[in-house]
């Protein structure tokens, strides 16, 4: 049961010597849809060796040629958007239209990365010594950016293609090789995306994709001595990785509890539209989803009413029908969400809709009058359930936001730009959106989380820079 896919190593598709596979369960049917190889540690070792060898000659390949291959891969990726989107629908229940957008956005991201790489990596720096006290003008320092080596990319299930290429593109343009470990849900879409890079004609061993059980190859990969950089997007596993990883640069995007602060003077229709889009698109399974609404009491009733009217219009059902709300990724995820909902129920939250679940499908739910003693005030449901906390002052909202262990993004709705800037400055989160829901894109914008939300900054430019190191040569005149 379930079509079997091979893993990608040394420019070839291979079956694992383990003879074992890992099942990918369709979140909608809850049946096994696909199977991917359960790679062994020995296979990981081989991939690492090949990546190390391939990187050496790739780093010597002219930058314009590296860019040319990336442009080619981007075009092939876009040509393959339909079958890749079909796997996204079956593996992660992403609504059909959003699945296509993910692939197109990924093609654009790869092209932009190629262009940006050519721009920023084509520049170096020249320093002269006599600006520092005690020196004559007899030393010239030439510095440029060089690759790190082998980059390990671990994307999450919610954007298995886009959050893979956001690591692959920068790594490759900068002259690194790349080992991809896709999430199990989403692995087939990721393998298909890798196939597009294969068709573009990248050298053997430069890109590999290993699949398998985290328990077997997870730590083995992240602690592997052959890895020179880790770029991870996901949940708590990132914290564990950062504790175990060796002396390599880390780029981490972990969870979020993005707050939406609503002031009395806000455009309330705009607020309602953004709460629905921000909180419920892809059924709330985005790190940047609005995960708590902190709203001034005076406008709370109106906004809750407007949001409820919009939620009633959302289409709930299978992703193939382009429903707005689709089944969440796994049964354990649905159970976790239900646990948060039940906790809020016991503690007296107001249910704006009846709680309804069939299998992994959870109907959109707004919980009003949530209080800080409820788990959902702090925890990330990663589902279509959104808490509303009524506040009596802006300070109360900022306090709640900053008391969170997360700090990815946040948003503030007000017509007063001065207040908006002051609130943004006070919010401990990597990005604050004024009058719009949080979002990572456009993909060249910096993207970063504070506290448990991450390490470093992403976005195309920052990722390219992060995957390089400065190398200097000093010319000493007699
Ligand atoms: O959940 C992953 C995060 O990167 C969100 O991206 O584009 O939905 O804001 P986006």
C-alpha cells in the first residue's frame, strides 16, 4: 500500500539497503498514500562524503554558471507545478490552489536567489591599514565571501517545497553543497522538487535528499562531523538540535505565538479580514499565523462578530475541493489541538462556534474571553483555533506578547502611525506588521524570530550571507 519513492544520492535515485520504508499517511483519507526510503546511517555517511567532494569543485565553478543552473532549476520547477502540488494536496492536505502557489513562489524564490547571489557575492572589500592607530599605509586587506562547505537543510511539513528551496537556493549560489532531509509528510513533493534540480543538470553529489526516521538518522545527521551549517525550520526539535550541534552556524526558525494587537481606532473590517486570513489560512498551520488576538474591550464585540460572520463562510472539507479549512496534518496534531480546546472549555472560554471534528478535520473555532490561565493563551495550536484575549490597555497587550517564550512576528492595527511604531518597538518579536497579518514574504524581506522562535535571520539576502564566511588576504608592502 502506497507508491514507493527512492532517495537521491550521488545524482541517482536509490532504494535504501535497509529494505525498509516509512509510510506517508494522507491527512484526509488517513490511509497510507506514499512510502519513502528509511535510509541508514551508512547511507548518510556516503551522502556526506559525496557532498564534501562535490562542494570543492562547485566552489570553483564561476558564480554566473551557478546562477545559470539555478535559473534553469527554477524554470523546471515551475513547469512541474501541477504534479508537485498534487503531492502537497495528498501528503499535507494543503488546499489545491495554495499548493500550486507554493511551487510557483518557490520557482520565483530560486530565480531571485540566483540574481541576488550574483549581486552580493560578486562584491568584495578592500581595507587599508593606516586608519588604525599606529599603522602606516602598507597593508591592504582584500576580503570576499567564501562558502561554508556542506549545508544540511531540514524544512517542516507546512512548506516542504518552499522552505526547502529557501535553504537550497542560498546554499548553492554561495558555493556550498546541500543535503536535504525533508519532513516525512511532504517528502514526496520534496523529492519531486529535487528531481527538478536533477533535470537542471547540477553536478553529482552536490544535492542529495535522504529520507527516513528521525529516530534513526535525525541526530546522526545534525551531529554529523561532515556538516558545516544547519538550516532548520520546524518546532521544538530545533531547540534540541541547537543544543547538540557542533561548532557550526545555525539558522533556525521555530515556533511562534504571533500576537495581533487591536486598538480602538483601527479599521475594524480590515482587522476582521486579517484575523481570518492570518489565523485560519492553511488551517492555522503556519509559524506566522495569528495565534492570539489581544483586543481593546471597546471594539472586541464588533470585531468578534465580524470574524464570526467570515468564519461561517469558510469552506471546510478536503483539500482537493480547494476548501479553506482542510484536515490538519496528523491525528496526533488534531488530538493536541483538541486538548487545548478542552482545557479552554473547562476554564470557561466562550465558544463562538460549536467545537466540531471529524478525523483530522477541525472546523474553525474562535475562542473569546480567553484568560492567561488557559493553555491556549500561550501554546501554539497549529490548527484552526484562535483565542481572543480582551485587554483594557495597550500596555496589557504588549505585556502578554512579551511574556511569551516565542517572538517570531506580531501585528498591530491602528490608524495612528506614531502609536504603531511605538508598539512595534515595544514588542519583542522579530517582525511587527502594521495593519496586516504576519507573513514571511515577500521572500527577500528579513525573517527572524527572537527567544524560542529562532536563531539568525532568513530571507534571501540574509540566508546567502549566513551560508558564507568572510575570507581575507592581506598584502603586506615592504
Ligand atoms: O510556517 C512557516 C513560515 O515560514 C510561514 O511562512 O509565508 O506562511 O508567512 P508564511
